[in-house]
C-alpha cells in the first residue's frame, strides 16, 4: 500500500540506493541501514511494516537481526524478508528458522520486487490495483545509468586488485564478501553475466582447500566481464511472450538449483508461476498434471525416469519443453525428441527461455486446433526439411540448427538435386537458396508448383532487392529470408510455416 | 693455371652447394606448406562443425582450441567463412569465440604486418568481428587508420570493418572510396553502405549529389539506385533537370525511392517530353512505379510518336496505371501506326499473362 514504511538493510551502497529508488517509486516510505546494528538503532524510533534485509552483513548478520527483532515485543508484528544469494546451501531454511517471513533471491528482479513485497505484506488482493508491471520499475534512467557506471568502474578496479592480491596477501573470506555483493548488484542492475560469474567466483572462494588456478580463472573472467559488460537487461518482455505466458502454471522437473532459479525469475517476469518437482516425483501426480506447460531437465541420470516415457500422460496433457546440454538432448530417444515442443540448450538465457516457452505454448500440437498442414504430420512426427544450398557452410549451419530443434533434415548442394530430393522424399518444407548451380532456386520453386508437390517453400538467399523478393513470392514461395540470417529466426519461421 | 682452375672449381662447387641448399630449403618449405594445407583440409570441416555447435549454444571453445592447436589461423579462416551468412545472436557468439580464442588479438597484431597478404587476412577477420561491441573496443581505431592503406584489398576490408563498427564519422570516407573508379571496389562496398544509408543521407549523399564533378554525381546516383531502398531526402529536382542526360536518367531511376514531392513529379512529367530516349524510358518507369495517373496522357503521346524503345517503355508504364492507362492502351492497340499498335498489344498480353514491368 502506498506510504507504508519499509526498512532496507544492505551493506552494498549501490544495492541500497537502487532498492530505495524502486520502493520509493512504488510509493513506499523507505529508510535504509547499512548494518544490522544501525537497523536496530533505527527501529527504536522508526516503525516500518516490513524489513528487507540482506543475510550477509558486516558484524551482526541478517539472521541475528531477525532473531533480535522477533525477541522484541514491540517489533513482533513486523514482516521480515531476507535477501539471499543462493550461494550458501540452506540459506533460505536458515532465514525461515531465524524467523523471517520469507526470502527473495538475488539478483532481485526489479520488475517484480514491488509485487513480492506486497505479497509479503499480506496485501495480495491489492495487487490488481497496483501499477502494471512494466511501470513498476520506473527507475529514472539517469539514476540507473549513474549506478551502472559506478558499479562497473568499482568492479573493474576491485576485480583487478583481487587478481593482483592473489600473488601476495589474499583473504579469501574478504574476497568472498566483496564478490557476494556483485552477485546481487550485478543482477539488480541487469548485468546477468557479471552476476553469474560472481556467483561462480564466490563458490570457489568458499570452497576449501582454495583452488588457486580455478580462482584466478574465475576472477579473470569477472574482471573481463566488468571491462566489457554485455548490455544490461532492461528491455521489456515482448508482448506476444506476455500474452502467451501470463497467468500460466509451469511444471518444472529435475532442474538443478541454479537453473530453477533462472527459470523462476524469468517466469516471474512474464507473470507465470513455476512448480518444481524432483525427477523421481510421480509423473502421474495431480498437481504435476494440472499445469499448462511442462519443462523437463534431461540428464543421463534422469533419462530413464517416468517423465521421459513417451507414453506418460503428461505429454498428452500439455506442451513439453526439454532442457539440458546439447549432447544429452541429442542422445534422447527420437520419439521423445519428436514429442517435445521446444528445446532449451546449454547456456540458455532467461529471455530465450521465455521466448521458447511462449512458442511452445502458442504452437498447438498436430492433433489440436492447429491449421491443417499441406502434408499432415502424424502425432509426434518430426517436420522433414530439405535444405538446398551450394555453400557447404550454410548447409551445415542450417542443418545442425534444425536438427537441434527436432527437425529431420536432408541437404543437397544444387537445384537439380533439390528437385529430385523433394520429389522422392516429399518433405514438409524445402529451404532453397536462389543462386545455385544447375537449376536456381526460382526454377526449382516454379517446377515444384507446376507439379503441385505439396511442400512449403522458404527461399534463403542473399538477394534482397524488391524485385527478387516479389519474384519469389509471385512464384509461390511461402517465406523469404535474406542472408545473413539469424538461425533462431530461421527456426521460428520454419516452425510457424510447419504449423500453418 | 692450376691454382686458377682450383679457385674456379671451388667457386663452382660453392655455387652448386648454394643452389642445392636453396633447393633443399624450398623443398622443406614446400613440404611444410603441403603438410599444413593437408592438416588444414583435415581440421577445417571439424572446426566448422564445432563453430556451428558453438552458435547453437554449446560452450566448446576449449574443444576448438584443442583441435586447432598451433594452427589458430585455420580457425580464423573458417570463422570468417560465416561472413554474409549469419546474423544476430549467432554472429555475436562467433565474435565472442574469436575473442576467447585470441583471434582478435592475432588480427590486431597482424594488422601492422608489412606483408599485405597478412594484413588482408587480419582486416578480413576484423571486419567480421567489429559488429560486436567488445571486439570493436579491442580493435579501436585500427580499421579507420587502415582506410589509407597502400593495398586496395586491405582498404576494402578496413572499410567493411568501419561500416560494421558503426562509426558514422567515417562513413563519408568509405562512401568516397566506393566512388573511386574501381568498379570492383564499388560493387563490394555497395551492399555494406546500403545498411548505413540513413546516416549517409544526412550529409554525405547530398554533398556527393550536389558536387560540380558530373562523373562523381553519376557514380553516386548509380550507387544509390543499386541500393534499391527508400531514402529520406527530397532534393533531386536539380538533378532531374541536369544538362547531362545520363544524370537526368539516373536521377529518374532514383526518384521512386524518395518521398513523393511536387517538384520531382513535375520534373518527371517534363522528362516524358524529353527527346533523349533513355531519359524518356527512365521517366516512364518512374511514372509507373510512382503510380502517377497524371502521366497517362504524356505516356500515350510517347506511345504514339516515340521510337521503338520509347514505345515499349510507354506501353509497359500505361499497363501499370489502371484504369486510365489500360483504356489508353486498349485504344492504342488499334492505332494506325503498326509499331504503336504492336507495343500496346504486347503490353496488354503481358498483363494478361501476369508479366511484370
């Protein structure tokens, strides 16, 4: 509720300032403290409704602060929310045991912080009246840029100093504290890569005995990330993603903790909720089957689990997205691969996850409300694509990308062979280059249309003049993609084409 | 005498030894080169597959490094094969891999080589990666400085790097380079310049079009027409009325790509009365493309009185301007002048068979 007082306790100035700006913009009255002792002093005269405290604080930590708040009869109604960084195992449980009402995982998602605090304040029913999520994180751009500049400059200097200290006097504990701050602040300011690298460095710093070589590598990566940061994430979620995922429930199975966290944060941004299950959990359980979408993590230890049985009811009830390393996904039973609606591989980014999940949600299965394809796909069948290009690199690139996304592919190096191949194999889609030896792409397309072969045709060419594009479509092409092309865009277009 | 013979034979012996050494050395080098080529041929397809896996999301830089071993240039060569083929995040991943593998640093170092072949390779690599911000920061102003290199191939590669680097201050210099007399340079830079058309329209293009050198103006117009894309400037009136018919014809070809303006339309109508067949033909095409209904009467006149090339252009333009253009064509298909009637009938037949102008 606007005007409610909140106390934020964090020893990182950038975190503190940014959280303050966010909450003030939400209409809260915010006080800040950099230590637990200072917070306790403030609580004698200031009576907030909620305390948002970092667990790791210099001197008295956030857990001790919570315990003291709980012991004080004047403060017993106070809602205490802990900020954790998933760095230490069991942080969350410790927070609950100490008396916290809940916890928020760092990096904080600036778009959902307000909603989460409102939930903790027990005013979920007022959420509808809250400003829409896009407007919640209305941090003045100038403030945000200034904070980012300071964060990067300090991070660059301090990470280099840590590297220099490695050869002399080095305190792993002090370094861990410093790196821990970057986990939260990096995420908060939108530098997810820095946040991830800081988390990795922190894990190495807390491990004993200290692995110097590994630590040096991690700190070098961190110093490089500060010197050349990826663009901070501050772009809104595309409309179609929000539309596809808002309010949806996702069953997530067998994900490691780090991936659970990434997926959870990503889904929160799209206003979807995830329920996480162990791989060993009964796949027939009602709560698992009542979701709108399933995400299953594929690893050697789980590939025989019931979730990945193609006859499991889950596959018929909802679209399934498979997550895992490329090798594991490719090693899966082709039948299971064919049933999966989308794949998330290796180092996927939260934004990519949202796009894939929304695609899985949008594209209906062949037996459902999907448009009747030219050559109907049997349930679970894979889309067959013929790729014709005289350039071996393009053939390999398109072929590998499509294979990774569950397409069956066949590649040919010229137009004449393309026509033969399409006649012989009757694929769902033909991807044709225009400039090819023998018959060019236009000639192949014209021949296919003349023979009324039921195949969708995409032209993939460097020719981008208006007259070329018009010629392609007038000959009956279903889509036209210009080189250089984005493989992801190509896959999205082919999926749309296959679903038509 | 014997002493002199001895000296001569010793010298000959030394010379023969020298020749044998040279021959041996070249044999060794040829063998090394052959072995390297064989190794490249062996590892390059595997490197390409690994890079494709990398694009697909695999973190396999270590595998690439391991496979390439000391032959890092092979990775660079395979990586630059993706130029013109991938875009977006896939290209960024390749650029990131190039940094991680140390290729960008190699290219930066090689950009200072005295050997033009080495510099060409270096700038080819830099041109690929400079679209990626971190690589751009690493390469700094090296591509800009190389715009004045003595080797033309290096200059072209550097120009492409500059255009990818998004340094608008240097676009003008690259545009000027494209207008050099070398047609090959122009062709190779036209497409790259097309992507920066908006920035160039601010000052570079107006300057080039309004210069006093007719040849340069003509080249600039040809370059813009080749882009075949909408351009945000209107000031074409002066060129549409230029004394040089070649410039008038090229300006007419450009007119449909500019925002509509009354001045330009009036100049197109004037050009439909132009005695120069090339200018008339260009004006007819422009009128058809811009759907200028007011041009029907002038086109019909051109179809009645023009020469063969003009007749066909006028007829084809009228076919693109229904309904008045079509009724004019139908009327002229039975004209007394057999050339006029034949051109009109041909245009109508093309229209019926879906022929395009």
